[in-house]
C-alpha cells in the first residue's frame, strides 16, 4: 500500500484535533485507503484500535444506518461501552440522510475525532457549509500521480523503465485498483468503463435526480472529447440543437455542474493577466483521470496534446496549486499556477518539432514581466530552454519534487 505522503503531510497536523476531516474526490480514487493510513498513524501513536468505529455507507450491512437519527443512536450506543476517546471513520457519508445534523451532534456530545469521505461535492453545499461553520477541513484525493503509478507498476513489472511506464500511464491513467488487475489492458479497460458508469449512475444521475439520461450522456461525451478545449454552454447547446436535441445553455450548465460535483471533471477559469480579470465565458474542463477517457471514448494517443495538458493540470491540483488559463493580448498560456505567494507559468505541447513550434510555445510568455518560473513541458528528450524559459521533458517534470 502506497503511503501517499503528499496527502498525509496535509492531513497529519489535523489528526486528533477537533475539526472534522472530510476527504473528497472521484469514486475509487483512494479515499478509503487514506482512512486506513490515518488509522495506521493513530495506532502508531498508541491509540487502541478498539477506539475506532468504521462504517461504509455503501455497504448493505449498514443500510439501516443511513439516516441521521439511526446513525446517531448507533454511535451513542457504542460510545456508552467505552470511556475513551472515539475515532469515527465514515465512508461515503453522502449516503446518510441529513448526515451533517448527526455529525454536528456527535461532535457536541462525544469526545471524538471524525473523518468522512464523499464522492460528491454536494456534500458541502452552501447550506451544509453554513451549518458546519468553521468546524471542518477538506482534502481532495486525486488518482495516482505518475510517480505513484511507477511505484505500483514496477511492483508488477519490475524491469519497466520510466519511458515505458509513462506510455502505460498515458493509456491506463492513475486509478489505484489497476495494480490489483496487474495493469492488464483488457481487464483494466473493463474496470475503468465500469467505474465511469458507476460515477454516472451513483454520483451524477442519482444525486441529482436526472431523468433525461440520454441528454446527460451526450453532454458527457462532448466534454470528454473536448477536454482542454475552450467552449461554453452556449456552444454545447447549439451543438445539441443541431443533433435534434434542443436544450438551453442554463440547463447545460446544470448538467455540467452535476458532473463537476461528482469530481469527474474539473473546470478551469480563464483570466486576463493584465488586470487579473476573470473571464466568465469559454472555460476549459479536464478529467479527473485520463485513463477513464481512453477506456470509455478512446483517442488518448490521437489527442496526445490534450492528454498531456490533462495530466499536468491534475498534477498541479494534486500539489495544491490554484490554476487558471492565462490570456495576454492575443496569446494564451495553458496554466497560470499560484500557491502561497509563489507562481508558475506552464505551456504544454507534444513536441517542439520545428523552429515555428518552438517559437509558438516560448513566445506565449514574452508579454509577462515578472520573474516567476516559466516552463514549456513536452515529450522531447533534449533540453531546448532559452531566454530564461525552462524546457522540460514531461516525465522529468512530473517526477520533480519542487518546481522553481
């Protein structure tokens, strides 16, 4: 089991503290494993495992606990049998009706430390956030990074070099369970297809009471095919109208929000770098895991430019950056990345195969006057850095611990 120190380093300061810890992210991205890692840390610090209460609310054995009152009564019953501090681990808490009422009450009534996971951002709607006030801290768990993928892939294929690992990562993505399938292509593809339809059914259709499933699937297909491309809800509306399925841009936005709430897609806003004005139209979307795209829709090799962008974007989120698409004059910068007062600018491209392609990627930075690092990230094996702009092979870039 990979320790996932990137996340543990963020969670560790809150272990044992009063704040409710909420782990969110796409289904099967490793949230349950994170709960196990937290329990390992607690046991290592001397906490007795008998102080743990762990419940997965997608298990039929816990279906009778999926209301606030039933869950509260069961935890209180178990708490009366112990006079020690309790550690509560609730997996897929969104399945519990009015869960926030129960959690708030347990926090007030018991000496306890609470950890929750959820596969839908509706868990933290404005109303629920208001009811919890400042009592919680959220951690988003993403599929495996390239570095984590290598570690697991080599546990199955110990002789695989980094280049081969990356070629597999491009097609398979980073969902943790793939190692249990020994990264077999056909089996992995079937697993990822099943995962996609599980997210669609449980986290999008069910959570939002969607009736027009055909319309949802058309919008899912449009976004998935066009990840990393600039488009608007109006463009999707016009496209669907041409397909004989009229729908308003506002309804398209509602469908898209249902998908982003399920952590299947991430929206990237655009901003003018001169004046830092956020643009409110024509945004970009990327998938939580590019392997799902290959399994369901195919084309990752054909759309390599978009897939490389997708990989870099999710890695930036994984490392805690706030990311936007930058616009300056008539040029766009793929990613403007900010974190704790620092900043990075990144262009992503498949290959710098000619002087024109080099000029296209490097010139995008020339209107930027600050001294923050600027990167061009590609598949090229040779360093073509120039004019203070750093060029990096994408494998090396993803495996670098700190960018500066």
